C-alpha cells in the first residue's frame, strides 16, 4: 500500500480494452493514482501481450499492476452484455485497437456516449484523425518517419531509441487528456472523446529540433555526432578503464571545474571567457580536459564531482536500477509478482505528492482473476451466452 494515505482518483472507474504498451501505460497512470481500472481481455487466455517473448517479455508486467482482469468473449451476446453494463457505470474507457475495431463490436464512442453521456472515451492510436489515420503504426514506425531515429543514430544509420518512448508518452498524454476531461465534466456533466497518437507524440519530441531549424535555418545533425551546446558535456575515460559523463554548463561551474582540476590556464584564458566561446573552443579544450580526468579512477572522479556540485553520471544498464540506492531508498521501486510467480520490483510512477509515492494496491493480475467479483458487481455472468443478468443472492 502507498504512503499517500489516500489516492487522488479513488472512486473513478476505468474500463480498459488495450494491449501492448500505449493503452496499458495510459491505464497504469490512472490505476497507480487510485482509479479502479478493469482490463478487459479475450477469454480464456487473456491479452496476447502476456505471452510475448524477446524484448516484449516484460511488457505485461511493467504496465498492468493495480488493475483488475476480466476475460470476456466479445463475440458472444453474454460477453457484450457484460461489458456494456460495465461501461454504463464507468467514468472512462481506454482502447488502443485498430481504427474501426471497437465500432464493429458496437463499442465505438458514438454508441457508448449515447448510452452514457458522462463517459470519457480515450482512443490511443498510431495517428490522430487526418490523412494517415488508417495506417498501422508502431513505436519504431513513427520514430523512423518522425525524425527521432534520425536524431538518435549516426549519419546514414538511423537508430530507434532504447525504450518505447512514444508508446509510454502517448499513454501519459492519454491519461492527461482523461484527467482534463474529468475536470471539464464536473462543470458540464458530459464526457469527451479524447484521442492521442504515436506520430503526434513523436512530433512533439522533435519540437526542439524544429524550433532550431526555424531559428538558425540549418537542419540539425544527429545527436550521435558530438556537437554539444555546452563547454563540457562528454563521456570521459577514467584510470580504471571505466567511463563517466561530466557536464560543465555554467560560468560558475567552469570556474569551480578549472580550479579543482588544475586547469588554471583554461580558467584564465580570455578567449574562453563566455560559454559561447568555450563551446566554440571545445576542439582545443576537451583533449586536455580528458587527459586530466583520465588520471582519476571512476569512483574518485565521481566523489570529486559530487563535492563540486557538477553534473555527472556513470554509464548504467537497466539491470543496475534494481539496486539503485536512490530508487530503493525513496519508494521508487514497486514490489511486483511476475506471471511465473517470481518476485521483483519495477519503477513507480515518477510522481510524489507531499513527498509520498504511489505504490501497489493490486499485483499484476492473472488472466480473468477478477471475473467473479466483477460479474457480481455488474449482475451479468462473464461466461454466459445469454444477456440475462446473473442471479444475486
């Protein structure tokens, strides 16, 4: 249980028809903040994301805690009756299936909002309405077409980022849209159709580079081509064969850095008096700086940077985060049971409220784990081929 004391979204019910990452990430934000998120999955085995292998093996565990699982046959009259009754009492619905898929099931926005005008319906798609809206998109697709892979790689070698950034951010924007619509509904009494798109999310990630083009008239080179905007913003080799990133970005940091590392000649050089001059002079300053820093082991250099208040970072791997002292000591890891029963801990939402972090209320659900309790709440049996309500004792 979280140390929040209460959850901001207690009393909000969300019905989630999602798979993979974007839609589940949207539901995760709401679930971690206290909403009752019911994940509707295909009966009997549940969401295919549960069975992904390779780089997708962790998707389900990462984005489905704090939710309830309901397995339903949506091709049956009983299954549709159950979910429609569930949606009739819901505050929000999330879906991330192909355009038109929900409409074919009779679960599109127009049909459902006519029955429940207060419903907030969030569609997480590849593209917002427009010329591309019927295309199939994946995170890597929009990274390639939207400039992110170009900016991440080297010239002629576009490279996708090391995480599903558009999927996760797209889900976050879906949650933001739902929260905004909830506030508006408190004034108007009516829900909204919230739409978010992977491609449009990627375009926002490119905004800084687009603005640079507008300001300078020049297309930026990929960020793999080292042309930092700061005097020192580099990975340095250390005496023990390791690497450490060090940043020196302000005038104050430059003076401290030069004094601390015996670089008085650079600190007093009038041609390096401003940050712009130091950036322009990187070709002659960085080799000497690298030579000096290479005299330190990585732990020693980290301690010195810590003492000086300089930005620094060792090059970490995802597995290092399990034992990160800050995450472990600040509630930044949530205890999680994997589908095979193994215990682990995964990152919490990067949010604190009055110093407290959202935690775990429900573990990652087994497929159909909550069928009976949800059926009891709705009065319709999930496995029934009939639209008749189940009996209540």
